[in-house]
């Protein structure tokens, strides 16, 4: 019995079949890395920018798509696919470049959607128009928000404000684009109350989805150095589970929880080790929510009982 509105449930309810996101590396860059804003990047990011590095190796988007599609179809032929531009900031380019990139993605065989990961300060009305006019049934914009607290945004070296994030979310929503906001738990110098405030802030905005995860420490990041110098201590698994048990009840049932776990590369993960075991973490979140008789939205729009369409 699922206790929150998963992305799988959203797709199943809307289309009646499973949709697999395929991560694509489009060789994007980031203004927080190339010197436009800064060269160090966010403290939790390393030079790979959460990417596979496949584009740098000369592997085209089309080849990446073909490889992953084939791999997934061997385990389950009954699924559709959408592209996920995950690495770096995928709208940090000219509108012309973005138009070409989106055209290539729309032309990928059996591609029914796209999810575009980027920063709130890398979008303008021309780019939003391009995204909104994509001829695909599923179009999502994944925005790194991380926190509503300016002190934290400065501390983690984001180089954009919460006001900038709010403005971009309102603009994108006015174009009818679905937004998934990313927030992190356990950011440096943040306590649980600050995390809960960020969650409430995010759900007060016109977003359709949220991705939550604990901060993990990748090798080669600024946070990695701070961790090795014992200046940063990651959350324990119990602390993170507890934070989710307190946050999910306040998130309205309509908001799709794209993920509750991070996706660290096992080769790069310095800490915490438990972040690598996503399945165990999801099981533990379910167990803790169930023991406390909680579900997403039980303190928001669905206090009586868990919506059946959460599934499970
Ligand atoms: S905005 Fe994204 S890609 Fe850029 S430095 Fe921060 S985490 Fe890395």
C-alpha cells in the first residue's frame, strides 16, 4: 500500500502503463561552474554535475537513448519512455541551441515526454515558450530549488535567490509547464524546521511535483572537503526518515513525489553509506509512515484516508 503519490502512480493513472525516464547527457554546462557566476559550483556538486559524462565521450543523445531503451525493454516490453536531461543546467544556452536540442529529443523514437533539469536563473520567456510548445504529452521542468532560506542558498554557493526561483516558477506555470521542484534535507547549517519551511514554501507555489532527497557527499565536491575535515556531518537515515514523516503529510495529494531518494554514484559517494541503498530507504520510509498512520496530504487536503489511487 503506497503512502504517497509516486511518479509511477501518476503515469499509471494518466496513461494506464508504465513510463521509464531515460537519463540523457546533452553536454550542458552551468553558470555556477564555468565562471559566469562562479567556478566552484554548489557545495554538493562535483565536476560531473550529476551527469554520466557520456556526451563528453562523444556518445550522441540518439545512441544514449537507443542503449537505455534496449536495456529496459529486455526486462519489460510494456513500457513507454521519456527523456530526462539530468546533468548540469540544460537551459543554460542560447534559445537557438535549446530549440535544436528539444527538436532532437522530440524526434527520438517512441519518446512520449521530456523532463528538463535546470537552474531557476537559466530560463526566460523565449525558452519557456519553446518548452511549452513541445509536441509531447509529458513536459516537465525540474528546477533545483534546494531551500527557501537565503542564508542557506549563500552557504551552499547557489548564486541565485529564492525570489528568483519563485518568479521562474510563476512564469513557467503561466505557460502551462509542469514544474518539479527539488529540495534537499540536511543542508549545511539547516535544521529540520528550516527544511519543513522549505517544503511548505514549495507547495505554496504553482508546482506539480517535488523531488526530495537527503544531502549526500560526493567525492570532489566542496562538501566532500568539509566532510573530511569534519566540518559537515550528513543526516542519519533515521533523521531523514523522520523529516519525511513530518513533511509528507503537509504536501497536497495532487503533487507528484518524483523521488524521495538521491541518486549517488556508488564510486563517488563519500557519505552517508545508507544513501546508496535506495530500496532499503524507501522500505523504511513506508514502515515509519505506516507505523505513525501517516500518508501524503493527511494534514493537508486528504485528512480522512489515503487516496486509493496512490496504489500499492
Ligand atoms: S546548479 Fe547544478 S550543475 Fe550547477 S553547480 Fe549547482 S548542482 Fe552543479
